[in-house]
C-alpha cells in the first residue's frame, strides 16, 4: 500500500535528506520545540519556580555564589525534587561518592557523619531507590566527551536526558599559557553555551563569584567576572551568613544557631522576565536549611527568631 503524501510525510523526508547530506541549514520554524519536549525542571521552592514559569527549561542557567555559601545545597535540592527524571551531574569539583553521601542525607535526614560509616550495601540501596535515573561523573571531560556521555546514558536508560548540571564552570576554562583569567572564563562560558545549543537541554552551571566583589550584599552580574553573565538565560544567586565573617551581626549569629537560612536571588531571567517576590530587596527570598540533611525548604513557623509578634529584622537597633 502506497504511503499517503501528507505535509508531515514531506517534512520527515526533508529532514532525512538534510541528515544524509549533512546540511548545516535548518528551517527557522524547526528550532521551535513543543512544551513537552522541554518540560520545566522545578526546584520545589514556590517563589523560584513561579518566577521561572515552572522551572528551568532548555538553555544555559547559572547558579552563582561565594565558596561555602550554598550553591551545592541548592543544586542538591534540584536533584532531590527531580528524582523521577533522567539527570546527569558532571562534578569535577567533588568526588561522586561525596555527592551521593549528601543526597542520601537529604532523603534519609541522616547526618553526613553517620552516613560515612554505614555499609556500602545500605548506601547503594538508598541511591537505587531514590535516584535510579541520576548519573554522576566526577571526571574533567571535554565537550565532545560530555556529549558522548549523554548519548551513552540515553542508550543505557532508553530514555531522554531531561537535565544536565555542572559543578563548576571554572573547570571548563582552558587555562592556556599566556591567557588571562577573563579570557579563559569567557571561553568556558562559550563552551557551556555550546553544550546547551547542541543538546537542547536545560543546563545548570555552578559558578564562583568574583572574590573582589562585596561579600556583604547581594551578588550582581558584575560579580561574575566574565563568567557567563552574557551567555546565560537565567542567573540565580545564593548567599548565607558565615560565622567567620567579622561583619556578621549578632542577630544573624543567633539566627544561624537557631535555624540556618539561605537567601536565593534571581538577577537575570530571559526565560520569563519575571523576578522573585520576597521579603528581601533586590529579588531575593529567604529559605530555611535543615540542620541534619541540608535540605533547603520554605520558611516555616518558628524558623525565624521573634520578639513578641515581630521578627528581629524589624527592630531598630538590633544588630
């Protein structure tokens, strides 16, 4: 029986012909994906997901912050929220085993010190049960090798990868002889952008903020120091009080002892052009961090220090 010639059949034949000829050209309209081909990848944090239109979509997304300020914790929150999706984490900055220990802590509320001494069989069972579609690669790989890794993961799982994350973008920098830091980081950002275009996937890259920027206030695009502020579709920031910081206030010290918190910001959002609506100025929202597991969650009753019926933040002179 002869195949009916429909517009869909012609489009398929043209696509196959272009593939055989190795054409670079693609009709403009073919670049538009159906929503179900790039579903939002949520953080599970209401204010963040609302501003993003449901979550991260295909494109380059940056998560910036200073060292030990919560970048990895927010990344782990994203992985925890998307346990049913096929996800790849490239983690040259931290051993895969250490990342898994943190994830096990999230799902079991077990302190890291207790997880380290537990039998390997128990840890493997937790990972298989809660993160069956997560792959963690802690090697420093080239763009070509990462693309190959994605293809192999899809063949292994027989399903499409829905999210890739990379910790952190500095490892993509070439660091060639005679090349300055700014030029090296610009190349790293361009490589990250190329990965998102070639895969048509959401990519979340962790990025260290410029050390010369002010650590007391919220980060800005200038804090990234040529680290993808131009290439990124969205830029999220994290910051939290550091006990060793001499500028930390007495209220912040007491708050961290009572209930650790983190402030999440959104300083660029070309995905929806919306921003966070929270208590803090500059598009930041404050969240709580579970002491045992490190899970980031919404602020609950009793999390913030209070005097009478008022938060200590609103008391003049309390510093």
